[in-house]
C-alpha cells in the first residue's frame, strides 16, 4: 500500500485506573465498547487490522466498502468498530459477526451494519505522524474527518476534566463503558500502555450454582465459581464467573464446595440458563462444570453487562452469609437510563 508504513502494527494500549487523571496534560475521550481496529487506506482500498494484528474486513464487509467511500484520502486511523442500535451500542451483535460462514456474515451485515469511530491519526497522506504529539495528531484528525460521512465517525474529545466526568456518567446508558485519558504530548507508542482508562465498576450479590475444576486439578483445586441470579419466576440463571483466587484459596474452595455437590437437576442452574454447552470460540476448551446446591452467596465486582450477563470475569469481593440466596435477583443490577446516542451519531 502506498503509505509511509505498512500493516500490521500494534495499537497503543491503556492501563486501568480508579479515577480520571487531572491536570493540563490530558485529552479525554469516551471509552467505546467495540472491537479495536486500525484502518490503512491508500486512497482506493482499505485494510482493516484487528487488535491482535489480524485482518478484520472479512467479518465487516459493509464497513470496508463504506470506509472506502467515506475517507477523503490516504491515511492510517486508529479507532473502534461498533454496532449502534436504537438502545445504544450492541457488543453482542459484534460477537455474532465472528462466524465462519460468509453467508451468515453478509446477512448480519445487512441487518445490523457496523460503524467505525476514529480517535487517532497515525498517517495523513505521506506524513508518518507516529512521533508527533497526540495533541497535534488530534488537530489533524479533526481537519481530516471534520466532514466525513457515515459509516466513519469522529469521537468527541476534550481537555475539560469536568466534561469528561460528565461523559463518564451520562454516556453509560448508551453502552460506552468509561473514559480514556491520553497524554497530549505523547507520540504514538505501539504496544505500550501509555493511555489511561477508567471503567465503570459495580458490585452484585450472586448465588454459587456450580464451579469448574482447575486445569489438571480435578478434585483438588477449583478453577472458577459459576455465578447465578434469580429471575422473577424463581429460576436461577448463570450470569458469569469469578476466578480471582490464590492457589491456596482454590484448594480451600474445593473442600468448602465438596459437601454441596449434587446431581439433582433441580438444584443450581436447573431452572434457568446453564453454563454448559460447547464454546464457539475455542472448540478444545473444557466447558464441563460441577453442580452445587445454591446455598452460598458472594459479592463480586463487575465492569459491564452484556444483556443480562456479566461481559467479563468478575472479581470476588467477599462472602455474604447474611444474604439469603433468594434475594440475589436481577433487580439489584442498577441500570442507567439510555443516553441519546444520536448526540454522537448525529448522521
């Protein structure tokens, strides 16, 4: 491609912090909830690269075509592939795109088209901007994409920490999951955690409905606890897992849970969604699990919900012997009223 450098390159990464950093040297952006991607566009053809340095266009054919029509000239962009619905960002719809059947991908592309939100400019024409301070890269990105057409969008950015804090609260209902702070004077640093991300963290009380043994440690050490919440009809549904334990704690859990193991399908996740079934992401992954009577309650912290499940692994906080299992229901999960994502996707 006639660009100052070629794919793939590693994206610059972010380290997690508990609070939005303060000071004059930061530029703040909403944290998008999608697939990280770099776009290499030579003026006629676009190449989409994933975070793990692989081609991405196969799963988003409509986005590749749209980018080639929308971008004003050769460039290299860093950003996020997202799918926007009436209710906000839909990460589950993105996951559905990672499918081996091209016909399935084409159908989903027509039903739920994707967009690209740009937040950095690594090359503009023949100019390699990777050593240019971010503040200057952002100014050039604003000029380049000031009038860009869908499916390409430009992320909001500000130097005002109070506005960033407002975004942190206000945009959550649209599916954005925090704020990113970038050093204004930094060059682009591939593979380095040079940015800061501040994500939403909440906690929930969950029932232990089962567990998985640790790898090569069946009968001796617990790998993860399987978490459940009750619906209005009394069914216990699998909502995620937690595995944030030391080696000694994993052995202790094996002894703690042994008396609760049961074969009765009415116990544990017998009345609701279960954690069983094959893994579509890793065919060789062991997804077997052990059912236990739902008597133990623990509190976990989580960052994001995907539908009615925890998106990522949760962090174990404490046991809750004071809380009855039946009180662990979905209604404890506070949700933020959706913010009008049209404020960002105005076109």
